[in-house]
């Protein structure tokens, strides 16, 4: 299948395209420039893949949770391109995409995914991969670092910007569970593409109108009294 994936939930603007088994990928620091970078990067990746929008079979996107503006950009671009071409879409949770990226090519993996949600909180989930298939152990949620769910067993990899921002608190909370910590790991369009490909292949692509963000939170800043 020919697929496009867009991931803009965090600090990077990330785009990937698949032409059959060949994958083409760009992942660049964006700051607040996701909206400026996304479409040129899509054009560049499609050109590298030798594809036009008319050649695509579907579009995948990072659905969240993550930065509100970034999520809206990914969903808006996905909706616009998919509606114009009548293409199906697949949304992939950013915490699962983070786990996929952190696990790499390992067939078996256990990942505690934490993304810095600001306001002294993290977006958290936990997943295990066995024989290449992911299973959700703790559903995505919003927590204080010292209150994240503690998974059973040992050998977990802590991944994501949450461990960069709140490493000490998370390591104390998850004491005895973590075998490694990868604070620099991030959700990528490459991971979104891999996860979405199975959904498209199984015929589970959805209408473009369903491309909406998963926020988990409805406020973006602390009040003055809360900051104090």
C-alpha cells in the first residue's frame, strides 16, 4: 500500500510515506513551526517516494495526547488531504507510537510511555509487545509523576519527554520496575506509519471526518494561584 503518516504532537514535525515496503521519513525539530513545516515536508517526502497524493491508499496521523496545537495541525492536514482525495484515515495514539519507536526492532518489549504534559503532569500509558503485537497494560491517562500507575514485573523501559522533565519522581514511583530510561525517545511518523499499516491492510481505515485529536485534558495553563 501507498501510505502517508503525519505526527506533530511534540517538539518535532514528523512525516513518513510508504511506497509498498519502502519507507521515506523526515523528522525535524519544529518549536512552534509545525504549521509552517508540515505541508512542505509532506511534499518533500512524497517526492522522495515518487508518489503523488492521487497515488495514496490512506493517511495516518498521531491522534494524541500531546500538544494541543500540534494535534490540531496533524488532524487538520489529514482531514483536508483525505477529504480532497476520498482517502481513509487511521489515528494512532501518540503514547503507543512512542512505545513503538522506543522498542525499535525488538519483537518483545515492555514500555512505560510518558510525555511531558506541562503543568507538573505527564501523559502516561504502558504497553507490552510480544511476537510483534502490542498489548495495552495501562490505558492512556493524565497523572502527576508521583501518581502514575505502577505496572507489574520488571524489565520495563521508561520512554519519552516525561522522563526528561520528571525523571527523579518517575523513577521513585517506578522503583524496581525500570531496566532502562530513554527520555529522548519521541513519537514519530515512522512509528505511526508502521502501526497504521496493519489497520489499513485489515480494512479498518475510517472516514476523514473522524480525524480528531485525543486531548485527555481540557485546560492548557495553570491559573496564577495554581502557579504560586
